[in-house]
């Protein structure tokens, strides 16, 4: 009652944190993979570090201000965390999802076991669709 989005004062310690931080980390991993695809290694590394820091954090992050206290989370990432906690998504990521490389990245991630990093590597090898992946697997 009256709690901010993402806050879970009534839930026992250890239940909500991983799911809240996993959502944030997943968004940052997607952003990192996209930035890597776009050859923006500085930002790709920043997103990957932030995702790892969020996954390693022992409790649910409930604000960007709180997240600033975590190594690997700077001002820009903290602002993005606030946006995700307020709306459940990152507008910047939604825009990037319309990019053709990002469309290929997301399609390849439909395969069980293929995450953002592996999908990026497949795209780097010229595999951009599920059909292309099937053909590559069939061809050895």
C-alpha cells in the first residue's frame, strides 16, 4: 500500500530480489548485445558490467539512487534503472528493437539456450534467421 513500483516490503527476504534484478539485468544484457552488434564496445561493456552487478546484488534494487551505490552502476545506468522500475521496460531498447540487426538478434534468441551474446556471435557469422541457423546446423 503506497509502496513504489518494484518495492516489496511484505515479501520475505530472498524471494523478490532475484526476479526484480533479473529483469533489469536481462534488459541491460540485451542492450549490451545490441551495442556490441553496433560495434559500440564502450557501451556494450558498460551494459554487461551493469547486468553482472545487478545479478550479483543480494537484494532487489528499488531505485536508481540505490543502484548508484553498486560498483558498475553509474549515473546513466541509474537513470535507466529508474525508467525500467517505473514502466517495466526501457524506451531506448524498444526503439532499438525495430533495427534489422536487433530483429535478427531477437529471432535467434527464440532458440532454447541461445542468449543475447550467442545470438550476436551467430549474426557475426552471417546467421540472421532461424532458417539460416537450421541450414548452418544441417550443413555442419
